């Protein structure tokens, strides 16, 4: 079932971002600084909320920081930029509205969240490992960290496959936001109150195929499997600790100078 309110919330956020970015792009001048990133939207399938056992249609979001230049300093800069460096990290989480799910009746709604951060990554031609930290600048206002790696396979110059493990960790506030049940919610719902603590939230794997139409446009297909762990798996909200999701997204490379 398509959650139209979630889609509308997402597009309002993305429209605001576009209105801010367009004047910046129009006024960008050649200089010593600049930023290049990829952004895109597309259809997705996945759990309606963390712990849901059903699959819902939605909107997939992709954001990848490719290059950041400031004076003589730079980060990223192309496919041949191997070695240890800094990489950005981004995740959008749709809101959870109890009215959309009969089983969540009595629980408080959760606002959409935007996580932004970064961390270290070591990249070689055939593999990459990374550890990154993000903060919910909008929404849950807590910290998460992701640790993982990928193996690469490039059958052609335009097509790249990558796949590898992922481990997501979250602090107490993050765990309580998505998996906890407050005493008041316990009285108003069918769930017992539950104090969710932070730690390992999930462990799983991600596989991705990227087809480069040209230097600016790419199509990215993603399939992800996560198994909820520890307090996230033990939450009374969690109907299934196995979470499968996928998306197909068209991305555009955007470059801004400053």
C-alpha cells in the first residue's frame, strides 16, 4: 500500500532543497572551491516502518558526495582516487504515522528524519571499506554509525556491481525513537512499555548495480537485507527482524563552484 503522506513529505523536502540549490548553481563561479554530488529519486519497495513484516511502495532517495574542494584541500575526485580518505554519508527516513498501520494504534507518530555525516573510507580498485557517523539534523536528533565494505565488479566501462556487509549502530535516543514504547504509549496501545537501548541496531548486506548513461546521469538499482539485532529485534513493535528492501533510482551529477 502506497503511503501518500510519506511521499508528499519527501517531495516537500526535496522541492525545498531544489529551490535552494538552483540559485547557488546559477551564481556559481569558477574558483578554488566547489562541490560535486549525485542526487536522485525513484520507486522503492520495503517495510513501512522498522520492524514491519509487510512490504510497501515508496520513494527511494540517493545522495552521494563525489568531490569537495576548498582552496588547496580536496576530498574525492573520481574513480581513480584510491587510498584512505573522507566520504560523506546521507540517509532519509520517512515518518511513521500510526494511522497508516492498524497494529500501531496508540503509538505516537514519528517525524521524517534526515541524517547527515561522514567518516573514513579506504578505496582500492576492487574493494572499499568504511566507517561513518551520521546525526539526525531533522527528526530523531540522535547519532548512528555504519560500518561495512564492498567488493566491486565491472564487466563494462558503464556497468558496476558492488556488494558487501553492513552493520548499523545507534545511540539510546535512536533506539527509543524507533523501537521503544513509552509508559503513556503502553497504556494507549496494545504494546507493553519498552525501554530500547542503543548498540547494534541491524546487521546485513547490500548489493547495488550502477549503469552510467553518461558522465552526468546514472541508473542505480539497490537490494538490501537487514536483520534487526539486540533491543531492536526484541521490541514489541518488531513483527519481523528480517527486513528486505529495494529501489531503482535515476541520479544526476550536480556541481557547484564557490
